[in-house]
């Protein structure tokens, strides 16, 4: 029972207490809702990753079938061993090209600090020589 004033109204302290309690209940409700939303988002993320990995596994499983299909298609125009050899050579050339591109992208450029400091020192010396 809340303290009432003489005319049946709640006093300020009771109103403040009730407001505080309502605020806390609202905050707790919002926190529970946020937790539920976070769990649902995490579940969606995990399921997305699982489906993506399954798709990748299936894709990797189809690669040998694609290679076999190409070999069999070429075998209608040439001996089967030659068809297989052509496909292997093409795949090796593609892999070598990709490795060369990867190597070019991953090559360590080295530390340019010494080179940069020398260039700065030369520029400073040249500038000082011009001012004399």
C-alpha cells in the first residue's frame, strides 16, 4: 500500500519510488530483449557459416567430377590418356600462374627506413648547400 496524502493522492516520495521501480522493470525487460536479439543474431551467424562451409565442401567435391567430365569430353576427339594429359597440363599451368601471382603479391618489400633516411639526409644537405 502506498502512502497517500489526506486527499487520496500519492506523496512525492511514493511517486518517485514507483517511477524508479517502473524504470528498473523497463530496463530489465529491454536487457532481456537485447539478450534475446543477440542470441538470435549469433544463431543466424553460426547457421550462415555452417551453410557456407557445407556449400564449400560440396563445391570442392564437385571439382574432380568437373575434371573427369572434361577428360571424357576430350576423349571423344583424342585418346583418353592424351585427354587426361592435356587436362593435367592445363591445371598445372593455371596453378603455376596463380602461384606466381601470389608470390608477387606476397613479396616482402624490405624495410625502407634506411633508404628513406638516406634520401632525407641527401635532401637536407642539398637544401643547405642551396641556401649558402
